[in-house]
């Protein structure tokens, strides 16, 4: 069975499931965003359909993918994750990414 996800994306998903130190679990839950290229790109893990997509964080596709997740009830977790990324990587523009998502109305209910 062929897979449409990259080896890196599949490895990231497996790392998140492992529970090993440094894995992608936060309080027993998966992270939605896997930052790449100093915040210019990210893997977005869509837990509603099981796919992980590689997107530019300044693209409309990124906004729409986050909108889908927020619409499925994951908005608060996504905002917390964006805030954590901004704190951990202050020079990578995650605060600007969150601001752009807010301005686009992604997190409104």
C-alpha cells in the first residue's frame, strides 16, 4: 500500500506516538504543528483525517488547514501550541503566524 506522506512526516508521527523523551506528546496528547525551517514551514497533523501535510506557514493552505482543525474543536489546543512555539523559538515568527490566523478569523467559534 503506497503512502502519500513523506518518510519524515511518518517518522514524526511515530515519534509522537512513542512517549520517548523529546517525543511530540504534550500532556498525553499529540502536537498539531511540527516546526520546520525556522518557522517558515510546518508539518500540520490533522487528527480528524489522519493526514500530515507540509505547508508554508504564510500560505492560505496553512490557514485553511488550521481553520479545519479549529472548526473540529481543536482551536484552544492549537493556540496554546502556537504560544508555546513562540516562547520556545522567539525569532521564528510564530507570534506573527498566530496573529495572522487570528486576523483571518480562524479561531472564532
